[in-house]
């Protein structure tokens, strides 16, 4: 998509959740030097608030009226949805993660949306030898996550409307991202006799959105090191985090339509899910028992992405209710609405609409 305004919106929003400049690449990933299962638990606890707020935002701006387009009518709409992280998701307890006995340390740690201070100091040990010591990363204090969307609505027969979202894969710094989705609205007002005489519409809607992104990581090796098979200058440059965010929205919609302004609302169910996978070579310390037992970085400590369990974040699902308004001047529309849910969302957008 070549539209420079849309691309700027996309970059500013997606960067907050998966960009190498503002999130994953610059936070401390030293906790990946621990056992793979423990490192994954840290990542999941840390990023869950943004993942859920981002997924909630993906469910926004699907509709701004309950009246489907007439057959062959259409609209093109650009929207920005801001998902809000609740205060309860700003920190997590180390003891709640179920870490292995190789990790020592307790306390409350900030999530990615939490305060800008380092978390507790933790130590990764084996046979009484400390292999790595690190703090959990600081938060960003960002609790409002913008999610830009671009979609087309097309009128179908039988009082239905197809909605399509698509943004082709584009680069963001050293990573990339793409988005697609589809939804279907069907009028239930058409089955009520005399519906043409009242300025009210009602429909049912279902929509699904999927975002895929890749984010480079940088876990560096330490001293002493003794690599034979691997070349640290080149073999650790392929570290990557693959992120997939899915969002489902099923609801009933109603709208009250006046000549210039309409009021609309929806009530239904929403669900989000985030899958995270690591790929590449990751240097981790190992215990060397030759001579005095000590920590060392060598070939035996290089972990592949497949050594880290896949992260499946699906904490956000439940009732979703929203209310908003739309202003239409000729073919130009502006809409804004507020969604109440576990992760609240504020949405606004501009579009052109025909028939």
C-alpha cells in the first residue's frame, strides 16, 4: 500500500507492539540466557498486556452503522483504534510464573506497559555455579496502544455487506508486518415489516483480523567464550521473534439514523490470541566442570529457536459493548466510538461511502 499517510499510521501503531526500535529489540533479553522454558515464561508475562491491548484494538472500527450497503455500494475507511492496558496488568509477580529451581529471585516486576524501572535481580545457576545474573526489563509506561486499520465495505445481495482489511507486508526498521481480515454484516431489520418507516437499523456482524510480524532480537554472548563451530560475528545475527495476533468479533449492532448524524452501538463477544515463536541462534552460558567449575559461552550453549517453547497468549476474551456516532457529509464520513471490555478501546476514523 503506497498511501504515505496510512503507512505512517501503521508504523506508529505497530511499532509500539512489535517494532525493533521501541519494544523488543531494545528491552533487555538477557533472561533468555536461562533455561529456554524459563526465558519463554518471562517473555510471555512481560508482553501479554500489549498483546491483549493490541488484539482488542484489532477488533475496533469494523462498523459505524448497522445499515449494510445496498448491492454494489461501498466504502473505504481508515481508522485508528487505541487499546488501553488496565492498571492491574502493569506488573507481575516472579513467583507466579512457575520458574524452575535454576532461577533464584522474587518480587514484583514491571510488564512492558509498567513503570520505567528495572525489575528484580535474578540468578540462573547450575550445580551451585551462577551462570548468569540479570534484572527483568523495565516497562515503557505506554498503556495506550494505537492500532491503525484500513478496510473496504462492499454491498452484497440479501441485505449483507462484506468487509475486507488488507495491508501488504511492509518493512518497519529491521522487521516487517502485514495485516488482513474479513467480516460479514447481515441486516435483521429487513425482516421487520414497515422497517422503511423508522430511522433504525439492526444487524448481526462477525469479523476476523490477523496480523503477522517479524522482529529482530539481539541476545549477545559474554565472557569467557570458546566457540569452535559458531562464528559470533555472523552466526548470532539471525535472531528473530515471529508474532501473530488474531482477533475475533461477533456482535449485534443497532443504529439510529438522522440526516447528518447517526448513533450506533454493538453488544457481543470478542476474543484475541497472540502466538510468538523464536528463530535463529541464541548464545547461552553453560557449566564447564573442567578445572574449577565455571560459566562459559561455547558451542554447547547455543540454543536454536526451536529449543524455546512457542508462546500462546489467549488471556483476553469475553463480553464487548460499544457506543459511538457517525457524521456523514455527502460521501465523506467521520466516526468515533468507545468500547467497554477487559481492555477498553477508543476508535475514530475517516472514510468515503456510496449507497
